[in-house]
């Protein structure tokens, strides 16, 4: 089957079986069988978002659906990794997956690059944050994004390591993945500074904001260090760590970052268990444990619920970047005045709290490896309690807010209508990493990732395996 939006029969039949099985197992009982059925259903539905909604011309993944405004290069990176999950779980065949990946990489390689303000998809190997449907060129005046290109390249490298066959399609995937990665001018994005710029506009030049301190960009720096063609200086990781904030939050000391996505995106691709840089060696933990503490602290904050938002509890929690009900200040039914937001990086840590009562299922979903039972119980509970309002054809919609006053009868609050690509990826990939370690194990074989980690000063655990290639 040629790449495109058509779904394979190998995906339809297992889903029908799951639906039939759920009816006879009593999924609503909360039993082990019910949780197992839910987990598999969630995995399949979330995969289908990437498989069915890729743009038919460019193979780029939508930023959101059913709202269709532009595609997202970060979501495309997550989509590339998700196709591997689909193959390994039997949702699609290896041939179907490899053809889709090859089509995606061929388009990315041939997409126009240049310093013009329009009519191009990227510049110096980087890509614009959002691209137009159909043409795949820059959407309006969005930035040439370093982190979103980094997440795209992480998905590309996962495919490079996975498709190791000798047939022409898999050979072409490896060559294109190599060419795309080696083309990125990471050193240019440093702009002569110690920290990489967050992006560049052809109209105004580099963005003043820079990547420093603990956040989602760990994978970006690791790849920039590991590049053989355009590497950043080896001191870049030391400068990155200078912005760390080691503080206690809800009884747990860790490097703080408020939204949970900052503890998830890089961890989707790198297994940080048992490997340490100089900073974490001094603290006596690894970054995986750091993310676990951040997740549990986020949950404990929601259980404590200092602002008395409706619904928060041991199974309704999770603050991260997501849509919200509105950008306005309203008086709730409890006569509290609350500042609500639309899309916002919500979160809770010692660095600050952004909370308006909006919960995003991807917060728990992307943290599954850190606290599997707590995260899966939260997802199961949310699905069981709110049903189709939050859980639909592609799994979990982006977010919901039970406190926001909705002017309709029989409605417990605000529920998003959209699925977001950068939310779907963490749920699917981290669920698979927890089950099989698929993406983690692939990246342990990638020479660019290994080289970057070692240049950043990581050692120990799996990284000291003598089979690792530099």
C-alpha cells in the first residue's frame, strides 16, 4: 500500500475484536481485564491519529484535529516514532510503515529550504514550526524552530535505527535519515553564544530567548553535541546545566520545571535510567528519577488543590501545556474569581504555578513509565467518568475543565473538541516504552545519540556497554 491516509485492514479487525471483547468483559468494573482492554484500545486509537490524519501530500502530522489549521514538525517527529509502535503491535505491516516513513523523509528532504520569508519549509536544515497543508511551506510568520526541528530529528533517528533491512525502501530510509540529520546546522543556531537560540525569523533574525536550564530541550542539545557535521561546542551542556533549579516541591527535591511536558519529551527518546551527567552524579539520582519526582509532585499538588478547582483528586490530575476554555476572568458558581486561559503551558513546581482548573490527559499519559499504576489509573478513571466527552476515535482529546462555567444543561464543564499531535505522541510512545522499551532501545543503537550523550558527560548503565558505537 502506498503512503497516504488509508487505514489498513490489519488495523480495523483488531479494533473490532477489542470492542466486542470489552462488551463481554465488563470494562467498567475496573478489573485487571478491563484495564488491559482499555490500555490496548488507547494504544490503537492514539496510533490511528498519526496513521489516518497525516497530510496526504506532505505526510506531515496535524497540529490538531478536527480543527485543521496547519501541520506541526514536532508532531511529525512523534508520528515517525509512532509508526514503529504500529508495526511492532501489528496495527500495520512493516512494509506499510516503511513506505509511509520513506514518503515522509523524501518530502522533508526535497522541501524547499532558503532564507526567503515565504515559499520555503526551512533553512539551514531546520524547519519552520508550523507548515501549511498541501504546500508544506511556512505558515504565516512562525519561527524557524530549533526544538521542534530537534523533536522531528529524534523521530527520524528512531526510524534510522529501526529500519535495518537490505531492501531498497529501508536502505533509502537510512540514507535519507542520515542526510536530513547531517544537514542541520546546530552550530549556526548558537549565534556565537553559550546557549542555543529558540528560533529564527527571516524578518528579524534570531529570537532572544535561549535554551538553558532543565526543560524539554535535552534531546536537542544531545543531538547538537552528537552531530559530526555541525556540532556545538562540548561546553554547551555545562552552560545548559547552569540554569537548573534544584528545589523541593511537595516534599520532593528535584530539578524543577513546571509543565510536565518538560519532563517527558526528551525522555520519550532517551532512556535516562542509570546514566548520569556530572550534575546528576552530584545529586545521587538520574534524570528518570528526577522526572518521577516531578510527576508525583504535580499529582500531589492537584490532590492538595489549593485553589479548590472542581474535580481534582487522586485520579484527576496533571498540569501541562494544553488548550483551555477561554482567555478571560470569570466568576464561578462558588463565586470565586478565576483567570482562565486558552492555550497555555500550565504546570506546578517551585518555579511557579499556572493553574486554572484545566487537566490534560497527556500529563499523566506521558509520565506512564515513571509511575505506571498512578498514571494508568488516572487515564482509566477519566475515560470511565467522562466517556465520549473526553475519549473518542483517537483516544484522549486534549483537555477539560470542570470549573469553567458552561452555559448548557447536563454538562459538567468545558471539554476540548481537538486532539493535539504533541499530546498524542507522549501517550503512545511512553506507553510503548513502558511495555517494551521500543524507542529507548532503538536510540541506544544510534551513534549520534550515543556520541551526544558522551560529549555531554553522561556515563554509567547501558551507555558503558562496549557495543555502543561512537
